[in-house]
């Protein structure tokens, strides 16, 4: 019996699996992947065990992470439902499937956690939102699950009705940050900086700024004001961003994520 079994091994599943290897032994981890060549290669790379079917992975795992795309969920749920029992816990990563939806497919007694991690889990800096079903979870189970999710970053428990917002806040937002890093790097390359150095300068500035927000407990607006000297370069740039609709574009991006979650 494996401690954690990953069904599906796309970008998110791979990030979680590789991230949790910092805490859990590879022998405690199993995963299923349709492509046998890629499955065996990942097993060789990580030491986690490749299982050749979703059903077998679920049958042999205590905690089952559903890391497949939402369009494949119905088929996977039908495949694994016959081998589930009350000792198993299902961890769903799909933004569009509620706990009630999953219980309808897997049975009312199924114990389910909805999770929305993000790909920085691969480097131990993930952010995961969790919503737990109202079933009974033992202290040991909760401890093991929190150890799992914190093995690749930070974790917060939220009411299920906030999971769409979590998807926007951390699940999708790395893509926005990567776009910003790329655009800022393009800007400084325009003024002569080599591209490799541009990415290093900009990415470190993003990392340091995020750490300031997390560790100082100061409002982001206060931290922004501390960089903006009167009549200086930064306030001129902030004015340009405001004129270009920087903040409103990000708010619209969040709305697009939440709307898509509700209409998938």
C-alpha cells in the first residue's frame, strides 16, 4: 500500500510529486500515467513507482490525488469507484467539481478534499487552498495530509465557496507573474541589458517583493509607497502603469478565471 497515489501526471501532478519528495520517501509514492515510456522515465527520475492503470493506483494507495484534467474526470471516477472503501481519502484538483459532485459519483461515504495547488510546488514554494468534506478525518490523517501539502509550500484551509477565488489567487496567477517577468525583462533588454541578466534581476525582485509582503505584515500599498520617492523614477513608472490599466487588467483576469471555473 502506497501512502500517496497520483492519478494523472501532467504539469501539476509532476510539480506536486517532485515537491513532496523533499519530505516523503519515493517508495511511499505511486502514480499512473497512460504513456508507459514517459511513466517509466519519470519513475527512473524520481524513484516513485509507476503503476500501469488508474484503478490499480487507486487500489494500492491510501491518499488518492486526482490530477487529471476536468474533461477526463467522469471516466476516471467510474474507473476507480469500484476499488474505493472508507479507508481511502480522495484529493481532487479539478476547479469545476464540487465535493457534492464527487460524492454523487463516488458515493455518499467518500471522504474528499478539494485542493488547488500551483506549479511553484515543484521548487517548494507552492500555495495550496484546501476545502475538506464534512466527513470524519482522524488526527493522524489530518497530520499526514497537512505534512503532504506543506512539503511543497504553504497551505490554507478555506470554505468551499472560495475555491474559485483560490484558483485565481494562486492556481492561475503564476502565469500572470511569468508574463510580467517576461515583459519587464523585455523592457530592460531594450535598454541594453543581456537577457539572462534581465531575467535574474526581475525574477529576484519579484521573489524579494513577495517575501516582503509575507514577512513584514505591511500592506502592499505601504511597501509600494516606500519605493516611490517624490518626483522620482518609480512614481513616474507607477503613473504609467495606472494610465495603462495595470490594476484593472489584473482584476479582470481574476474575473475571467472565476467565470471560467463556474462555467466549465
